[in-house]
C-alpha cells in the first residue's frame, strides 16, 4: 500500500494546541511506532534516499581525490587560505544548535511545545556535527595526522599550541558531539523498548532489545532516566553558547579587518540558532505532510519556531548594523575599506544577496498568515539557510582576499571539487536522516504520552468547573 493511500486512514487536523484532542496512550504508540514497524517503504522515501546516496557517492569520490591530490584541488590560495571548507564547517556547526536548544534549554524551561520536534532535532544535531567535522580534517591536508592536535603523552615532548583557537575547536566540537549523542541515545531508550515489545519479527525484537539496553519501564528505570535527562540537559545548555563562541574565536582573536570584533561571539551564537531553527522547519514541514503528523507537529509548533527564527534574525540584523557602524565610526582605515569592499567590491552581489536572505526576506514572519502557512514557511527557511551560508562565505573570503598590502591581494574562485564536497556532505546528512526516520521513532512516544495525560487532566478539570 502506498503511503498516499493511508490519507484516508488518518484524520488530519490543524490545531493551535500542542497535540489534538482525542488521543490516548494507545493511539500515540500506534501512530508513531507504526511508521517504523508497519509503514510501507514508499517511492518518495526510496527516491529521497537514492538522491542522498548519490550525493554521498560523490562525496566518496571527492575524498579519494583530495587525499591523493591534496587540498590544492580546491580553490584556496594565498591569501585566501580558508575557502569553502571553513565556510561549510561553521555553517554545519550552526545548524546543529537548534537541536541542542530544543532538547536541553526548552526541557529545563518546561516548554511542552518542544515534545514533538525534539527527537529529530537532536538527530539533526548529531548528523550536522558529523558533517562539520569532515572539513577541518580535510583542510589539514594530512587528516591521518589529526591526533597531533590532541594533548597526548608524546615521546618527543611536542604538545599542541593551547593558545590557538583551532585547538579549542577540537575540545568544543568533540564535547558537543559526545554530549549530544549521549543525550539523544538516552532519550531513545523507552521508545526503542516500545518498538521491541510491538515488533512481530524475532530478529527485530532482538535488535531493538539490544539497543534498548534492557529497558523494562520500572520505577527505578524511570527515576534514573529522568535524573539523567535533567543532568544532560543542564550540561548541554551551556554548550549551545560555548561551542559557537569558540568557533567565533577562530576569527575574532585575529588582527584581520572584518574578523577582529568583540561582537562575533554573540553574533555567531544567534546566527547558529537562526540557521538551526530554519533547518528544523525544513525537515519538519515535509515530514508532517508525508507521514500525516499534523496532529502531533501542529501549527503551534510551526508558529513558535517561526517566532524564534524571527527573534534571532533580528539579533543578526542588529549585529550587521553594528558591524558596519563600528567599521565607519572607529576611524580605522582598514576596517573602513573592508566594509566598502564588501558592499561594492568583487563579492558585492554575494553580500547583498545575504542581506536580502537574512534581513529582508524573514521580515514576512511578522505576519501571522505567513507563520501559519507551512509551505511559505518552508520557503523562508530555505532562504535563511542560504543567507547564513553566504554570510559565512563573506566573513571568510572578503576579509582574506584584500589584505593589508595591495601586493598580496587575490581572488577566490571555487572549483568543482569545492561544490562537490559540499553537496557530498548534504548527501551524508540526508542519508543518515532518512535511515533514522525509517528505523527509529522520529517523535518521542513517551513524552507525547505525558502530554496526553496532562491534556486529559485539563479537560476533566474544565468539565468539573
């Protein structure tokens, strides 16, 4: 049976609540677990996975070519030693921030609207960080020597330069990935146990039984689970701020005009959350339509995410204005020229495109009808992601290609290997994401059950009054 035919089996209800009325523990378990255990592999899912695998194959070709020929196949040169690789690194790291913010910070704030989107947002974080980590390793030129930047007891007594922000990146990103992975996997345990108990195949039962680590749903299990979740949330919340702050130090502690700015840490964090929520919307809107999850991922979720994206977009707008203001107000000749060069130089089209994508386009989110229109919201999220990638490109390239001395000026022209490597990491991301939604519950079943219980209590209380 094709997934489109199941439209008659499911009542699609658009609501302003976190979850629609009429659901029970059983209906929640059936709807979400059946996507993994019973939902047929449709042509759309198979086609999407095929496209993702094709891009992943291209990435493998790029890896072989880069490792055999060197990073000179990219468009990097002197003075633009950082090109697409570091642009993509910062962009992918930023995308992962929304998952941590939804999972950890909103959990500590007891925000119920996070429930239906936190699971796949957490998965998005892990996959995005995995894609980001590829680029610094490849940019090293000799990725098999990556362990040189780790502080291990070397017989030669050689240690990494701890005053370098590139070394700080190693600790920040590895910690971020580890904590996010543990947080995501811990939250999966009750739901994987549900899949284990509902599976019909003995092989599937054994696999999910191993993954669930013997979860039985006892009072002791739930007590330790909730305590572990709160501890991991408390540990993850500072990482939202610290990781992209450390990434911004790659630029802000340099003396280069366009990088040497104290506004970069909060500016980068806001931009990361901005692009991260845009990616969550990009994933959530097609998922709720294809799997008929409109009664779980409701209009309230989309509206709140659009508001967060609008708020962080305004912070990014303020950062752009202050960056330009300080470049002219400071009286520094080099900063003044840097800003003029961005606006009128050879990369001016890229600069004004990012201004439109990040500043002008998202202003439609002030209108309620745009926030309540899923596909218009989907289009805005794509525009924001494009603008945030262009922003990282402008920060890196336009600050490097016009150095202090005109004799050292140059231009950066990306090659086909730059584009193919970036598209390849998109293939890696979506391959992992397609496999995730096929074999694991994309929405937290046990958390939705709690919402159903609270909703029933509220309805009973309202009826008695």
